[in-house]
């Protein structure tokens, strides 16, 4: 157990002691108790809401109860002080030896420090992300969701979950028919025909290799053939080529999925029919008529009876059709069946979607709740757009790609680590600006550089120190500021648990900025006063202690970056 887990248990033990003494009723002990770092470090190392959480069921004044709990906590050998604050918080200051022991633990466990163990609550989780239509290469509109999803999958795995990374291939429907027609046009071009790309087809020259491959395979067999003869084979080959391209683009970001699920295969398997039959049997699908559209009703609107899912029973605004009037499945009908299939394979589902899908979240949540009888959890994380700039000016669209800036071009220009880190520097629901000039500049304002620089500085010092004969570190030589950095490093396991539970990998980037900032502050203190430098030739024992702290900080930085899918810099050029 890390520091926070240990002292959560200590607080729980003292509450249990009050119950055993008859001071508070047994039912009060079930209240949710939180232990966290106080916002102001001068208030201590840990703060707990135990008295506030227990006061109502215990039928006691919170401050009076806090005083009772605090008196018991103050007797613990590893707690220096326990002080009541505000309406009933208890601030704890731990003995310094606790933090010195945690530093040693960081170094002992290395990259496993903070790693969670598989338990009942760490059930199999399916993370579906990217799932871009297979109609072209990845562009920066896909990039952020790809990184957020991949980092979340890594975070959940590090926290102890069994994780499946999944990509849903939308290889059925109108968009892949358009792809096939676009590929046929490029196929005719490869055969020597002069072509013009009409409105509505995909114009990107990334389809030229597909056209050449089709020409090599089929010759001129389908050059003048009716669409009914070539649409299916051209669609299959074009989708396969696009998915190969997409996999290559994602590999540039270090992203690899475990499963690629096909929408066409889903339809062929009869999954939508099975989902409909199950829900009809429970009267959750019925044949009915949707209300007219809100606002002005179109002249051609007619009430049509459709099979409707009772999503209003699960908090949605209206019931949702699963089939169109022509009998074909709606997008929702397919998605409902797909999520039913995923739920059979996993205990919890996470979808990473673009913000433009916000309107469909509630109906999918309703479907999962209905199909799993409320036993499976679905989290949908919406990711906002990325706006590209170069030196403050908006980046023009790429002519080579057709109408967008490709992910591959961006990764090749600034590097995988920069792209991945930057995608996590804001909450995903907030718009993110990506400026090519800013993300590579070496300044404190650039979070990528700031964190890498901290690790590179430590690596440089450790290389120099490798030539020194140093004594066994005596961590009691570390002063209050240095122990403050140790306390920050010791928050990593707690950060992992909380970020995984909230499904928020961006918290790692925020934490790393704080940890790097803490190290840089100590470094700058040494620049101002040589007595505070990491390497002290006149004091080998103090040097050894400070290097242990530096090693621990570097280890946490490396581990946190690896969860983000970013490589720690050993040196900066």
C-alpha cells in the first residue's frame, strides 16, 4: 500500500475504535471517508473529511467528532500532528520518516511503483477509440481521440484492469459505397483515362495507389462495366487498403488495437435482429409513430410506424427508431447491437467519441443499460476538436490529402512524443490549439519541453555522479523543500487510482507539470545558492541523499510518461 492507502486504513481503524467504544453508532462507520493532500501545503500532509462524513449518521457536531478522531490519530507513531480545521476537517502531518520510506519504495519498485493489482473492481474493460470511417488516411481531427483513448487504455491497464483496445470499422453503409465509386474512378485513371472527380466523391490522391492496384488485379474488366458488377469487390478492396493505411498512421503514434470489429460482419451475423428480439420480448421495443419534428413541420412529413426502442424509460428525450421506413437498420439500431456484442465480452465499456456525437450518447447509454439489465457500465468520453496553427496563424488545409491535414504529416514534423503529450494537456471536452511553433519551443510555457527538461536535467546529473564514489544515502539530510518534492512524487499511485476511476488520462499531464515544476524549483534554488545544488563535492552524504530524491522523481516521470505513451528524454538538443 502507498502512503494514502496506508493512512486511509489508519483513519478507518480509529473510526472503528470509536464504534467499539460506543462513542459513535456502528452504522456511521459506513460513510465515505476521503483522504487527500490539503490544497495549502502549510496545513499538513494529508486531510480527511472523516468527521464531516460521519457527523450526520453519528448524530454529532462535526468539529466535536473531529476532535475525538484527531485525538486518536495523534497517538499514531507515524503521525506528528492531527489538527481540526474549518467545519470539521482533520489535517495530518506525518513524521518525516514516512516520506523517506516512500522515497525508498519508489526506487525499490521502479516502473511498477503505482501499478494497481487486479481485484474485483478491476474487471475487464473495453475501450473503443478512433473508429474513423475507412475512407481515407487519419487526419488531425482523429488524432486527439486516438491519443486520449490509447492513453486511457494504458492507464486502466496500469491501474490493474484487463483492457481490450477496440476499433469499430464502419464498413457498411453509404460512405463505403462512395469510397468504392471513388476508387473505381482512380482505377479508370490508372488505365489511362482522363478523369474529373465530381462533387460527392473523395478527391484525395491517396486513392491513386488503390486504383493502380485494382488495375493490376482486374485489368480493364470493370472499366465500362455497370456498378452492380464492381461495387462489392471494389468496396472490399478499397476498405482493406484504407484500413492498412489507417493502421500505419496509428502506428506512427504508437497506437495498436487488439480488435478490429466489422460493421458489415456484425450485420451479417444477425446481431441487430438478436438485440431486437431480446428487447421486444421484454416490451422495450414496440411499433409506434414518432412525434413530428420540433419547430416547423416539413411539408412532406408523414407519420410512419417504426420499431422504437423505449429509451425514454432510461432517461432519453424520445424513443428511438431502430429501423428506417424501408426496413434498413438505423445507425442507432446497428450501434445498439454492436454494444450488446461488446458487453458480452467485457464488464465495462468506454467509448471515445468526437464532440459531434454528443446527441447520441444518451440513447446508447440507455441501450446498454437495457441490454445488460443495468449490470454493465458504459462511459462515453467526448473529445473536442484540435485547431492547428503555425506561429499563431491558422494552418491551411493540405492539398495533397484532399481537404485535411494528415496525422502522418504532423507526427513526422514534430515527433510522436510531442503530439501525444500535447493531446493530453487539456480536458478532452475543451477545444485544443496545436501550434507547430509553440509545441517545439524550449520554454517553460511549453508543457512538453518543461517535463522533458526535468527528466533530462536529472539524467545529466546522474551521468556526472556515476563517476563519484558516494556513501550510502542518508535521507534524513533532505530538508523541508526537498521532502516536499518527495511528497509530490508519492502522490503518483493515488493519481493513478483516481484518474483511472474517472477515465481521465489528462490528469497525468497535469500531475507531471506539477512534479516537473517542483524539481525545477529546487534546481533553480541551487543556481541561486551553490549550497543547494544536487552535487556537493564538499558533502558526499548530502549529495547521495539528493541524488536518491532525483532518481525517485525521474522514475515517476518516466513511468507517468510511459502510461501516456511518451518516451522520457535523456537529453535535449
